C-alpha cells in the first residue's frame, strides 16, 4: 500500500489545524535546538543587540521546525508504520502532504532570509546548510540507506550553537567548532539508546538503524566507544577559554555519569538501561549548555561565590 499516495487528497478538519501545524514543527526537538543555539550566542565573544539576538534565536527555531515539517512530509510512509510516529498529523490524514511541504519550504526561506538581512549572512548560510543537510543528506539519503545515518546525519543537529556564535561574531572558529563537535559526538549514543528499545519499530519500517543491521551487542559497543570519545571533548570549552572552571568540573561529573550508564547498557542483557541512558542523555546535553551559559553570564556565578572568568588552560 502506498501510504504517501493515499494521504495526498485528505480533507482537513479546521478545528485541528493549528495544533497539527505546530506538531509538524517537532516542538520537543526544536526546544533542544533553540537552547543550544542560544548557548552559542551567549558564549560567543562580542555583543549583539538584544532584539537582534532574539531574531537570531527565532530564525534558528523556525528553520529547525521547518526542517522537521519537511522530514515528516518525506517520511509519512514509514511514520504510518512505526508505533512511535503513527499518530503524527500526516499519517493520520489531518494535514495533506502538499500543505506540509509548502509549510516547511516557506518557513525555511523566511528564516534564512531574515537571518541574513537582520543579523549577518555567515549565520544565514550556516542556517541554510544545516537545514539542507537535515532534509537532503539525512532524511532523503542516509536514513533509509545506511546504519551510519545518525553518525553522519547528526551533523545537522550540531549546527545551532555554531549558528548562534556566528550571529554574534560573523565567523566560525575553533571554539564554536568544539560546540558543534560536542553535539555531533553526543548524537549517536543518544539516538542508538532510543533505537535499542525501538528496534522492532525500525525493523518493521525497514529503516536500517544500527541495532537492526548490526545487532544489539554491536550497537552497545559503539555507544560506549562514542561516549568514551565524547566525554573528553566536552571538557575542551574550559581548556580553550570558552567556559570556566565551574563548567569544567560539572562537565566532568556529568560525563562520568553518562559513561557509567554506557557501561551498564553494555553489560545489560536487555534494554532496561538503554531507556535510562536515553533519558539522561537529554538532561546531559541540556545541562552542559546551560552550564556554558551560566559560566559566561556576567554576575550569575559571582553571586554564588564563584568567578566565572576563572579558566583552565588558555584564557580568553
């Protein structure tokens, strides 16, 4: 059955439209994107007028949501099969494919143009590249063709802090690249933890996630390997002067906990600890970027008796 074809001519119920279009934006995913983008903006050296900073964050949010809408448009066939996604607006017939695609493309163009005209074109180009990478490289190519879909495709979700940084500085440098790298290396263990306890869903939909193709044991080993590489990378903002010693100490403790969970997942006969690791992975990333912002925010930590400018290694 061609679900894409069957959902094309659905008549929409007006009462459900607002909520359905909001759902197309993937609000939960968008919240993480906005948060890390804001962190990059706050951590960046220099100053951006508060109104322009708000515009930059809005553009990041709208672009992320637009990419999510296009992703739902393209994946509506497999979304209808998977338990986790079958109640989304397109599989349920509450939004037509043409509307979803138009919605996503319009918002993408709006966000990129607004970022370029109001903030700077470096940030706008990064925003456009991140959106295009998510739609064309991850969604349309990698997701259905290789178990490395998340490893490579995860780059799309790693751009927001770099975009926020570029909104302030107009450039890309080593410090913003490290923020990108943190999310890039975090994505595989985060998503594979989900894939472990949703393995049947992905197998039914024919999506070659690592547990489906390589097996659960191999996936657990890869999760531990990526976590071992990730934890030292999360400490680099303190080494490079992007953040201070408070961030460095907290990142160490959080990283050890994440590593501990990865070891528990490896030793677990089932997927019980995979669910725990998946939940903590979201808290972990939010906490890292929240600490990054707090460590850079003037006066916040000084009220607690810390000096946010105390830094390890290369000050700056």
